[in-house]
């Protein structure tokens, strides 16, 4: 398990925000695994959500960040992998709660719906908040692996 590796992936709708987040996270010294896409050319989000599922399942990354226009399509794709708990978040609070209560291992952002400051707040909360366990562990266990 690569605890410190964060995978990041997007479709064309999230490309610009992905590149910005990469610069910021690399400057913080974090290790990133970029799964694409690599330009603003139109692509299909299921491929990138699936790629995220594969790296989370394999342990090549312990957390992931997904970005598409809304965060919805790419999170649905990733959540088809039973090892993924991807949460679409629109605020730092939702990102914090996705960690505290749901042990989310993937954050999904909608680049066309939220601004950069909100996206950064979501990422900060997602990466720094611990899972609370307790009654939440029981519920997460019921989701399956
Ligand atoms: C692409 O145009 C857009 O549909 C996609 O980025 C995403 O918002 C889908 O859920």
C-alpha cells in the first residue's frame, strides 16, 4: 500500500483544474500518480473513473482525486469498483464529513460547478481529515469492501 501516493484523474472538463491542483500538491511535497487525461480534448469520463478504481484496488495509491465537469459521471464510474468510496463534494465541509463519516478514499470535484478556492478547500479537508470510526465504521463495513 502506497500510503503517501495520491492518484489524480479527470476528463476534459476537469483538465485545467487537475493541472492546477497538481502544481499545488507537488509544491506541498505530495507524491502524485497522474492517470490523465492529458489535454482539454474531449474524452469519456468512464475510462478515467475506472483507472482510478484500478489503482485504488491495487494499492498503488491510497487516495484519489477525480475531476469532471460535475464530478458526477467520473465518481459513478469509480464507485463501480467496490474498493472505491468516491464522494462528490461541493464544500470543505462536505469533504471533511466524507472523511469523518464515510472514510471516502476518493474525492470527486465538479470543475464547472465550483471555483478554485472551494476546490482547494475540499482537497485540503479531504487530505487532512481522519475517519472517525466507531458507529461510522459499522456503516462503512456494510458497504462491502
Ligand atoms: C463532459 O462534457 C461532462 O459531461 C462531464 O465532464 C461530466 O460532467 C459528467 O458527469
